[in-house]
C-alpha cells in the first residue's frame, strides 16, 4: 500500500512511499522518478526524546525517586519546548508553548529545590 501526497502546490507531481520506506517522487508526465530514502529527522528525534524522557521522569517519580524524575523531566522539557515552539509557529498553537515554558520553570524550581537547596 503506497502513501500518496502532493509534492508541490500547482504541480502534478506525486510522492509515494513504498513498503521499504523509499520516497518516490513521480513527475506528472511519468518521467523523472527520484528515490529518496527516508531517514531519522530532527523532528522524529525530538518526538522520541519527548516521549522517552517524559515517561522516564514520571516512572522515576512513581518509583519514589523524585529528584531523578525531575532531572529526566527537565531534559524532556528541551524536547517539549522545541515541539511546542514549532506547533506555535506552524499551527498557531501558542497555548502549548506558553504551558511548556511554565512547566519548564516549575520543573527547574524543583531541580533547584532537590539538588541545590536541600542539605545532604
């Protein structure tokens, strides 16, 4: 099953993704097929990091290691800020970006509380 979508507006080029993950761009006249291998992009890496570090942070907090959960969540905030910034710029989702900034400040305060202000 091939996935099809227009490559550029105003032209009849069509891109198809085959079973092996190759992206094929076919010109409207059927000539000039280009094959591009889909690879790990920055957006994909950011989404993987977002899920991994957020989940790790919640898991560590649930396992009674809140100080390490906060560190994992602070790392996750880098991915959240990147994703929410682009959600704002591309889809006008400013609320997500504002919430991510607020959560980053709160998690940062928690890290300071556990790692800087707490006597050992």
